[in-house]
């Protein structure tokens, strides 16, 4: 049976539920503008524009994603990462749009509000999602992303081609053991371990793959084999790059 949600997870789900409710209200009053109270019509219109960039497809997609993650915040927690990335991209484009000189005063006012709302949501989601992950896994040293990367590595490096769940120790237990060891390990250079795991997580993006922890186990195993056991993937890259990548994989396996 799944453990009960921790208090930080409940807090994160409440925030996402609030966003879902606001999103549905904005869509309803946009589709049926006659239902909106006159005194709030301007605020609702601007709110819909900030939420959807005037795209009904985007608005409906965000609502559906919010419904998924609110329904099962652990199973669909990766969607929160999607929201964070979406907010960062949206923030960059708004700032670029604001830097254009042809914006009217009214447009600038909306853009400033949009930047402020994006920043508040971005900081809130990052802080609350990090706290929820740490509470769920009872982390003491590693970040949530580093922990999940280590768990993904353990799943294939220990199990190989066999069923990971037939092992006497599960991948999540391996990652928990490493986290507990690192917090008790007194060494100034142990931050290198965190950096290596972070690099391992996002290294697949360079070859147009998803992050390592999101790969299917078979694809993850083959990805690591091609870069650790052979040099086929490094024929067109400098030797120092191959050595650095293989050293990172080796250190991760040692962990």
C-alpha cells in the first residue's frame, strides 16, 4: 500500500488545486463572457490572456495536465517539472516582448503583471515541489532529481537485463542508502557526487533523448552501454569529452 502523502505534498497539491480552480473559472468566463460580473470582466479577460496566451488549446491542455497531477501527485509529479519549464520559457518570451519599443503603455502594464505572476508561480512551484520530493523520499543530502537519477541508474546497473524487482534490494533502497551515506561522509569534495548525478540526468538531452530518469529501463541500459562499454558514440567528439563522460558514468556506478 502506498504511504500517505506527506505534509509538503499535501501543500503542493493544494496549490495545484487552486491553480486548477482558477484556470477553469477563467476558461468558463471566457467562453461565456455574459456570465462574468461587470466589475470583474476586465480582470477576467486579462487573467485569461495571461493564463492561455489567448490560445484555447493551451488553456485546455494546461487544465488537463493540472487534473492529472492533482489526481495523483506522486505518479504524475513529472508534470510539475513541465509546468516549471513552461513558466521559464514563458517568462523569457515575455521579457523579450517587453524589450520591444513598440509596446503601448497598456500592453506594458499587462506584461509587467505577467512577469510578476510568472515569477511568483515559478518560485512557489520550485520551492514546494522540492520540499514535497525531499519529504517523500526522506532525503538528507541529495536533491530529488539527483536521487531519482541514482535510482534510475541502480535499476539498470544492478539488475542489468533481469527484472529489477526480483532483486533482494530495490533501486529506491540503493538510492536511499547512498543519500544516508553521503550525509554522514565528511569530505569537502563530496559535492562532486551531486554534480555528477545532475550531469548524468541531463546529458541525454544533448543527443535528443529525455532525461535519464525518464527513460524506459531498456533504453536507459542501452544508452549507458553505448557510452561506457564502447566508443561508438564518441567517434566525432574530442577524446577529453569521451573520458569525462565515461568517468561520470563510472563514478555513478561506484555510488
